[in-house]
């Protein structure tokens, strides 16, 4: 039986739009990823300073490539 790949939180965003832009970039380059806490952030925008915001998750093995994509490609 194969060992499951570890999923990590790459980063978090203050708003859903920025998170979805980052997710779309990674999707375009074939990096599997997903977002969590989207609804909570949208429902309680004034409480974003208390919570981590919208979280972008990637496989740990894809972290370096995701960082390269999100920091160098506009």
C-alpha cells in the first residue's frame, strides 16, 4: 500500500478573489491545489483579523514549484 502524500497550507489570503487568482495560476500549470475557509471569510469579513483567512493547500512535494509560479509569474 502506498503512503499518502502530505497536503500542506501553502499560504492564506485576506480575500476570496486573491485566493482564487492564485489557485487559477496553479491550476493552469498543473499544480493540484484547493482552497478552504472561503465561505467563512466571505460571511464574516470584519473578523478576518481573528482568523487565518482563505487557505491555499498544495501537496508538500509541489511547494517549491507553487512558490516559483506565484512569486515570479504575474
